[in-house]
C-alpha cells in the first residue's frame, strides 16, 4: 500500500504524519517547541530545536511502522509562513534565532519605508502591504543589528529563508536550497507577476539576492532524503507549501470565490481568485494560492494575527484557563459575554486595520465579571476578527462567500464554530480532519508526481465534514458586532 510522509512545521509544534493514497491519516507524532519573547512584541524560535524536533518526530513515527517503510513514496512539507532563518550554507547551522511571523521588531523599518513612499511599489509587485508581519523587515533588522549575519549574507556563506528552505536544506544534507512560491510570496521580496525574486525589493530591504533560495512550484520535487538513514532508501521531497495555502488545496477550493479559514495560532482566510491577479482597496492582500507547471493560481487573504494564541495566553500567562479544551465548557457556563470584549492585539491588529502598534485590551468589565467572561470573550474574539476579514474580502470580491470551509485544531470547539457561523452569516463546513495543511501538502506532492491528475482527481477523494448554519437572531448579531467594533475603536485610540 503506498504511503506518504509529511512534515507539518507550525508555530507551536512540529508534526510528522503518515497518509494513505486516499488522504486518510494513518498515524501522527508531534513535538512542541519553545516560544521565546525576549522583549515586548518580539517572538523568536530556536531553529535548531525545530530541526531536532523534526527528526525526533519522524523517528518516533517511523519506529511504529518498521515493516511498511518500503511503501513510503515521498515526503511532503508544510510550514508556518513568514518566519525566517539565517543559516550557514555548508553546515545548516542557524546564525541567529528564527524571527517569527508574529514578531513586530520590524515595525519602525516598515514605517520608514512607508514614509519614504515605497508602499505602492511594494503592493504592486508583491500583492502585500508593508507590515512587520511579513519577512522582509525581519531580515533587514537582522542585517542592521547583527554584524555576523550581515557579513555572512553579503559574502554568500549564509542563506536566508523561510522554515521550509531551512528544513529542506537539512533533509537533503545541504544539497538543495529551495523554497516554493507560496512561501516566497510572503516575504515582501518576491514579484508575484513575474514569479521571481525582485532585485529592487531586495535592495530596498537590504537582503542580498544571492542569499535567497531557488523558488520552485508547490508541486515540484525538492531533492531526495533518506531522513539520515531512517528510511531504507531515499524518497523524493515533493509537495511543499505554506500552511494556509496547503489547507486551501486540501479543502478543494479550486473554483474562484471559494473560501476557507484555518484556525490556528493565528488564522488565515483565503479566497481563490483563479489564474488572474486581482487587487484590493480595503486592506485585503493578494497572494499566490499555489503554482503548478509554472502556472499561478491567485487568492485574496485576510489575516488574523492572534487567534488560538489568545487561549494559550489565558492559560500560560494569566493562568485563568486550566486547558485549551476546557474553554468551550467555560464559555457555555454563562448565558452571554456580559458586555466583555477582548481585543487580542498582542502584536498588533491585521486586516482590516493593519495597526502593528496596537496592543491588547479587555473592555466592558463590571463588578459581575469573572474569568468565565474573559475566556468567552477570548473565544468570541476569534470569530469577530474573522467577520472583519470576510466583510473586507467580500466587498473586494463583489459578494461575501455563502459557505466557508474550515480546518485546524480549534475546529473541535463547537461553541466557537457555531458562533463563527452566527456572526458571519455563512455556512461553516468543518473538515473531519484537523490536519488540513499536511493533507494539502501531500495532495500537492501526489499531483506533481502524477499520482493524482489535477483538481478533478483531488476533488474526487473522500472529503467528510460537518456543517454549522447561522442560528442567532440578526438583531442580536448586530448588537454583538457593534460592541466588538466599539472595543476595537477604544483599543486603537
């Protein structure tokens, strides 16, 4: 039986999963990694820890399938986007901590570029807006504040890439330095019309073009690996995509206007546009959904910076949430939010505000408020932010989607799913598997290898799920959403 291995490298953990040819998960293994917050607004990962966890998860998974290792056809990879690593080209060793997509240290650099009038040029070439969420300002900060990084990038002995490029380099023992279009297009260094690194943008952000990896199709092969001897023979690395893009493919959102949301540390809402690029006047960014055979598919994206990470904050920082799984029962233990709203701008607000300087706030507290109201407000904040994003995307697309596909770990929270359907007014179709991103990477690899002959073959695979329909009275939805908007205005003020 053919089996397909995949690495899912996310913001909080690294998973290794094994799929069969129908897209069914056979087994999985996971390793968490530490989150580092050296200063307010800064977020770092230890890339060496992520690399070690990747091989540890693969080793533990494969140890349970010793008799089936010869059936593994390929290894795919999906990853957290925008997070960047500078590493030695020969040894693969990181030269500095990985700067995570949540990190806002590049905000002053972004402000300087905006004040210098570069905003329109960057948007025209990348589809994005100048914001520290994306990779370029993180790299510029490293160049300007770490002399070793600057010198090694300049002389060509170091490479700069997103997590996929770092891991591919490790998996191929340094033979391949490559990334895919969906990761490259999130850096503010990549021209999404020409499908190439942009020399002018590299100069603007002080990133040497020679330091960047080769860009390949999402469905392409990225060399071979035997995982350091864990496999009896080398297999191709095929199917590499940023996590949100992989999820869009896994949800079979091939038709223009189809949309999905991945609930995770942050949340990404993607709406497929098709082969022609479109741009927004409302803060929605344009991105590449995937590239196959050199042909791009474009998408609109709405970004929620703090999603499930808000619940982690309640658990780890405030200590008022015993466990993430208990959030639903706590939220249901009270009839409503009691007028309490939590605006989770821990590292700024994304679409439609794009305010990196914003900081989190809880509003509407009264003498009757307790921890249950804050927990419920945290869950509701995820849905409010999705409503903000979907409204903006719907205006640009001409109509809001009537149905939205959903995946990610938080989809197990029925309260959150129903509240999202109520607040957005859309049918929410939740995939039975929470592993949408790794599934999408595997499907991309099978597409590229010719095992699946395009979107029709992918759509024909089993795709089970459950659907939530709007149930809350429209007047109550309007009242709740007005309260959210008022809370956001107070936060921004």
